[in-house]
C-alpha cells in the first residue's frame, strides 16, 4: 500500500482482526453485487469504502423517482440513467482506487456461471425469486460463498450460504406461488430497512473475505424494524434438498 492508502484505510488497519495483511487481502479481493437497488446501494458504498479492490455490479434497470427513498447510491439527477452506471459514478467519487466492472444487463441462466465464476464472493441484493434461486444454484455449483438479504415493509432477512453449509433451497425449497408474496411496489418498504440489511451484508462480506468472526452461515437473521428486534434461527442442511441433499434432482443451472 502507498501512503494515501494507509491513511485512507487506517481505521481498518488499526483493528487487530484486519491489520496490514487483512487490508491488502481486501484490496486483492473480488466481489460481485447483484442489484443496484435498496440493498445494493449500502453494499456498494461500504465495500468501496472498505477497500474491496474489485467490485462487479449487475443490474439492467434504470433509476426511477420511486427508487430514491431507499436506493441511496443514486441521485435525483440520475433518474433515467442505468443503475449500474449511476452507482459506479457515486462509488468512484468515494474511492477512485477501486476497480469497478459494470454489467448493465440482467443476470440469466445463460450468463450466470460465466459472470459469477470471476468473483470470490457474491452479494445478492436482487428483488425477485427467479434471480435468487439462480444465484443460489450458481454459487452452489461454483462453490462460491453467497451473502443474501431480502426486505419488505419493516422487515429484513439476512443469510450467508457457504459451499458446505445449507443453501437457500434448504430454507425455501421452491419459489412461492405467483402473487402470494407482495413485492416492495405492492407492500412498500421503509428505506432505512434496506440500509440495515445492506450494511449487515457488507459486514458479512468483509468477514468472509478475511475469515474473521462468526458469520451467518447456518443461521437466518431476521430484523423486525417496527419493534427493533433481531432474531437468529439455526438452519441445518436439508437431506431432502433438491440441490444439495443426499439425492439431488437439480444437477445443472
């Protein structure tokens, strides 16, 4: 690290759990963020500020006025712009020393493996079940750690899925029926709930990259923002899981 980097990351370096070696490890790490929305915004900002050296960001949507109550990486002047480009501009202003890789497109089963394989960890900030299951399955086949979160109204859920731990399908074996669970458009969401979940995700990503602390693998963290309560639920591998169980039925994307 040069003198400016040592000064920029001095508060990280001071932590005995990180230090010089840990900061260099972060600078050499690669993280993919899926979604530049409510969860992706704090994720992107804090991972950029922490010095994660390479950050990929994938999203095919454009900034809309209704996004701005929670998607704090975008500005009013960004309305109509691709979210990836808007987010990278904001993050670059915080830390120009980070390498950003833009993917202004949708993550699909045809490109998921090729994109995800380039990164050490995936942080899922998507807003639909198709993408969540696609990321989970891709990370399982590629043996990549996945840090995922979901938000709605005043609630949030955060998970970390590791190659040998339970996967997303161990908790939710299949997507719910269409229209059973409302989207944020239908059910609403308090913007700061996205901030709570996204910053916890960012913390989990840094810990996983450095191999420090106790993570959320084998646990589901639930945050009830209306009553300010955190709950952790132990999660075990489901032997009947169609992806990672004893007799898997899902053998490819």
